[in-house]
C-alpha cells in the first residue's frame, strides 16, 4: 500500500496554476489514475486561487478526453440519460426520434448529443444533431451562468444508432459513474478555492481594532471548514485511486463521494461567503460563482438524497442486485 | 497512491484472517458481540482480547524489534485494524499503556525502564495509566501543580491528578509533576513512573455521567518514588507530554476509527431487522448513508495520516483534523444508535443475559467525552487555525 500522493501526483497538483484551463497534463491514462489526476487538478486550481478548475471549454475537452477511448471519435458533450420522453422509430432503413429531452450542458457546447433510451429492458444509445431541421431547441440559462438547460423537441429527427444492449448499458453506467466522480472532484476544487479566498480575506480584513482572523469564532469556522475538506479529499482520493474495472463497486464509491462532497462543498462555500461579510454578497467577489456551480454539480443523478437512498438501501440490505426487499 | 496490498501485506492479511477464524478468537468475538455497558466488565473482556492477540503474535506490529515488536510499517497495523473491523472485534483495554505510555518509554526511557516495562505492556500483563491532567489543569496542562520534591533517596510527589483513565486497574502510572516551582508553565516539569501500589498513592473512582468509573482521582500524598523513576531528565516533562501526543497519533487514530466502524456496523445490523417502510418513513436510510459515508471518509483520512507518519516520521497537518472529526462523528453515531432504540432503550433496565445491556445508553454518554478528552474540539480548532492555517490570533 502507498497511502500518500507520490511526487508526480503532488507535482501535478501544484502545477495547475501554470495552465488553469488545459487538460493536457491529465493525459489518457487508465480510468482510476485519470480520475485521481482530475481530482488533483481541481484541488490544485482551488489552492492557487483559480475560481474554476475548468473553464466550460476545458470541461468539454475533458469530457472528450474521457469519452473518446470508450466510445470512439466522439464530439458530443451531453448525455440525456433519462430519455423517458423519447420515442425511437426504426423502419429498417432510417432511425428517427420523436419526443422531448432536457440536457444540462455548458453554454456553447457541441451540437450533437447522445440520447439513451431504455425500453422493455433493452438499452440503446443514439446520436442526434440539435441543429437538424426536425428538432427545435430552447436554451434556458442555469443557476450557474456558464451552464444551460437545453430543451429539445424532436419531430422525427434522424438519429444514428451508436450502441445497443449491454454495450449501451455499460456506456451509460460508466458515464453516470464518472460524472459523479468528476463532479465530486470539481466540487472539492471549488470549495478549496472558497476556503483559500477566505483565509486571505480574514487575515487582511480589520474590524474592532484587530484582524478578523483574531476572532475565535472566525478562526474556528475556518478550522472546521478545513477539516471537513480534508475529510472530503480523503474520500475522493480513495474513491478514484482504485482501478475502476470493478463496475458496480465503482458506482457505490461514486455515490458516496457525491453524498459527502455535495454536503461539505456546499457548507464550505456558504461559510466562505458568510465570513466575507458584505463583501461576500457582492457579484464581483466570485464566491457565488463557485457556490452556483456546486449547486448544479450536486444536483446530478438526482442529487445527494437519491445517492443516499441508493447507498443506504444497499447498506441496510434493502436492495441487492436491483431487487427491493419489502 | 496505491491502496492494494503488497504481496507481503496480502500474506499477512490472510494469516490474520485465519487466526480470527480460530477457536480462541471466535469465542472472544462472540462474547464481544454483546459487549456490556458496564465499565468493569468491558475492561475484563478487552483485557482478555489483548492477551489473545498477544499470544497469537499480533501485538507490537509496529514496535521496534529491540522492544519486542516486529518493526513493520504502520500499514500492517492498518491491515490488522481493517480485519478486526470486519469481525467487529473490541479494542484492547490497555490502550493507554500501549499507545501512550509505551511510545514515551521507547523514546525517553532508560534501558532498564524499557526492559522492565515494555514486554509486560505488550503482553497485557502490565496496565499503565497516565497522570497528567488536574482539576485546574485540563486544556491548560501547563498549569499543573503536582509537585515533585527531590529527596536523598529519590522523589516525593504531592498533588492530585484527575481524569486518570484506568488508574484502579493500573500497576504503573506516568505522572507529570513540577520539579522546579520557580519556573513558569511549560518549564520546570518532569515525568515519573509511579508504582500505583506504593504508599501515598491513592486512587479514587471518578464516577462519570454514564455511571461507570473508568476515570479516577489520583491522589499523591507524600508518595515516595526512587531516583530511577524519572523518565528522561529533570525538566523534560513538557517535551515528553508533547511527544506522547504526537507518537500516539497514528496508532490511536487507527484504533478509534476502527472502533467507530464497528459501532456503525452494529447499528446497521440492528436496522436491518426493521421494515423498509419504517426505515424510509423515519428518514433513516439517508441518515445511515450519510453517516456511513463520513465514517468511510474518516477511515481514508486516517490512512493518509498513517501514510504521512510512515513517510515523514511525524504527523502532518491532517493529524489535527482527525481527532476533531472523529469526536464529532462518534457522537453522531452514538446519538443515532440511542435514537433508533426508541423509548424501549431509554426505559428498559440493562439485562446482561438478554443482551439488553444498556450499551447504547453507555456509548452515547461516553461519546460526549470524545470532544473533550485528548484535546477539546475548541483546542483542536485553535491548533488548526494557528499552526495549520497560519491565522494570527
């Protein structure tokens, strides 16, 4: 066992301030190492004072880096995994899709998306262009202004079948798991940024004849936030450092990371705004930007409550292999 | 990071698993499955567990070989603890001796002190206590007033210690006393090994809020100890105290995190007997998931701490956070365990034979001490704020 980061990993984390928007250094390693590198990257960005571990463009690039080896030559960003409002028609020659989908994605992201449809227990993944004449899209800005909700209505829009059956299920499962891991890593980085900004602020700001950092309640709030981040970081490291070939186990690890980091990141970001006093409430402070991003990231896959239901029910043996105990 | 066992670690894990399945271990584990909410009975059971581990060759994994240990890296202790959590093994009774006193002796003791005491601490035959705190010297330990006066034949100790864990069961105590009354605070302090049966050494139980008395008053009334009872040199007391805390970090952290995992595991088992609808209605599914996740995270944080100690030799910044987080989390688990028992747990008298032994009530009340002993939550936060985050006070 080696329970601490090795020098290369430490260097990766510490190098992040040099290139805050590229993902080149993460590389195309096996999943476990890749995810750990992403986690380190986010953490390093937070420590260096970078408001976002990834710009939306860099996030898109990261997804391509992660997704291409698995699906091949993909430029898509989003995946509407619900697909509950979609109907696929296949007359043997043409495949078309009808219905409505919603997709949360970065503003100005790619125009082609994957749609996952599950019917009669059979899973399929299709590629659809949002710019097709037979589709109409309404874009709504999200809580995080760099993201948007794309509501698309498909009216017999041509679709390209990309995967079926077990392969489709595996793609979707892997995507959903990795989305949770990446979300946890990014939330961690966002919270790091907020805490570091706060430490600088309370060390400079003077009130009542002394620095804010001299007041016990302020110091202890910072200490508690730091401790909670250590806890979150430990779980993220351990979750992503494993070889991700274990399928269902990864999913549980992803849920746990999502549960814990969602809670801690939100608390730390809110505490940071609070400790900045009125300055934290101002748009230019940037702290709210991190907070908004955390809210969107934690809402993935039904949010931490849904993840807690999954983890809790398995823990209590209420659910095993998808079957529920009454 | 690499969380997989090395080949030798894997062999070690398999061997220990095999021992845990043996008759000796199984008999004790079955007894421990219904561990009593009674201090004296717990001590007895945990002492027998200690001796079983020792006889099986599983104590002293990280102790230096010259002191009877195996000299393994901390990862072996981590593996042992992981496996013990799996079978819900109890902690050892003599943790003060093994985790606090023994490391001090290894660092500061004379060859004679080490030869006389360490083997017996390791085997569980010698119980040691730590006489540091006083009524007016809790968080502010530098305010100790117990006096050590030099005599021709040795020393005389006068004073009163408080919160001395397991003093009634101990044969020896590591006592902090002031050897130079003119020196201020952290200076002029020394540590001594005190024979707990010597004249002038009086132990009185300190009944705690849970009804038990693992803590004690240690009254030193003209207690005379020999010259060679001093640990280190005169005036080394404060450094020994600080060492005692630092040296214990890794192993103590592993022990208490493991115990917490066992507590949670037992709680989950109790809940599995309940219906899905009731669990969901009470919001217990999500609460358990959240707790489980935090306990898992604490385990990994503890592993990082262990890794740092193994690599650097001293604990890093994580050490300060671990105790704070563990104390809070242990209280959360204990609180939930008491809560799910409902009115019955609060009103049914303990019945050892029926396994309704008040353990949940005891654990909950006992958990309130976790945020106080070994450095209060406030002290931990202050240490983090000043020494880790560099916030000027």
